[in-house]
């Protein structure tokens, strides 16, 4: 893990906590450009004065029914005439906000995040949300895995929906890139294996493939969707029964 330039800063009162023990096993406790800080408020990543932390309570207002039904990700993941809870594979989970919105809308979501630092931040956010009565029922529908989804998709039962959100390429003007994205890009480069990722998703035979893109960005792997839902900041490309396109 040294190549990630991560060091640990664990508050003394947390030294014996299960999370602290796991972090010490995963990361070298040496000087690094980025610091994982564990304290009474949870886990955060600190770099050049900026703080990155998973926090579902921050978007709690968005799960109100009047707001949730208008979320583009929820609209994109729905399947016409489908009944019962649908299963979603979030193959590029990040900090899990889209998956959280889907779980709030009643979907059962399996989240895959291969980067160990981002995984730990998301795991911490889920554990803290479990203790929040307003959020606990939602995160109970979310299951997190620290795995490469390209490999995992080969072994999974076909889900109803697969969500792909490969990191957007960095814009030329760094001032336009959100600070959170800048920090994540220090850990994970923008998707370099998009064709392999899309191929794995298609081979998993979902009923629907949803791909998150920049509004003016190209189609992922050049695959034209059946339709798109576009907002000011993002676009969701939707492909129905993608395995039929083989």
C-alpha cells in the first residue's frame, strides 16, 4: 500500500477499535502525501488541507419522497412493468451516493469498490449510517464488497440492473474539477479499461445497464444507449437487455 502514499492518523481512544486494527493491517503507518484519519467522528482522508469523507446524512434531504422520485438515478434504474424489489449491481461504487439513493427507493444494491482507501471510507459511512434511525433501513439494503467488479461480474447471478460510473476524465481546467473528485483521482486514475468493464457488465446479462456520464461526454466504449436521461451535471445512458446486442 505504500505506493498509494497513505499514512494513518488514529486517535488514541480508537487504538483498540476493530476498525483501527483492520486499518493497521491494510496500510503502512508511515509518512505519506495523504492521511487516513480515524477518530470519534469516523474515517476521513486528508490531503493538502482538503477532507474527503463518506457521509450519507449529508444527502438525507434527497431521500424525502418528494425529492427522491425526481432523482435521475432512480428514474434511470427503474424497469417498466417490473414488480417487487429489484437488484442492482453498482460496479464502481465510489462513495456510494447513487447506491444510497437507489436503496432509499427500494432497490437492493450490491456495491463493488476495488480501491482499498475508497472502500474503507465507504464502509465507515455505511457503519455510521446503520446507527442512524433515519438511515438504517436504507443501508440494510446495501451490501459492500472490496473487489474488482470486472472479475466479480463473471460469477454473479444476473441482476436486474448494473450501474457503471467510471471516473470522468479530468478536465483541462482543474478549477472546474470538484475537490472531492480531485482527491479521488489521486487514488484511482480515470477508467482506462472501459471496454473490458462494459463487456463484463453485458456478459452478466442484466435486464438493464445504466451508465453515468458527463452531459456532453462520449458514450462509454462507444455503445449507443436505447435512451438517456440528462441533467445539468450528469447524464445516464440506459441500455435495455444489453446481452441481446452481442
